[in-house]
C-alpha cells in the first residue's frame, strides 16, 4: 500500500511540474520584443534584466529576441542585459 501511494504522489508531482514548465514556454512565446532606451526602463518591466541564458541575483527573463534588441545594455558581455 505504501508503494502504491508513493507511486501516485510521484506521478502527481511529475504531472504538476510538467504543467508549470509548459506554461513558462507558452508565456515566453507571447512576449513582444522591445528595445528599451536604458536599463532603468527595461528593469521596470523585467526586474532581473533579460538574458539569452545565465543566472543573477534576480532571475532574468530569458528571450533571445528581446536580448538581441537590448544587447547594447550588456556592458560586461555575459549574455545578460541590465542584470541585478
């Protein structure tokens, strides 16, 4: 009985985690890429900056298209524009 309950819980966790990961991908696809004037303006919308991948104090929003439009704001060339 314990094995059955454990298997049921693990299955539920997998289904829930898959649902959340799918939602993130769908949400990212709906973003309109905008070139911001500066980091102050960009950080009003994306607190952690934008990235083509990477990690900072705040989680950056990952969008290659948005990053490309704001690449000028990536002063240290680490792949994250306006990171905090």
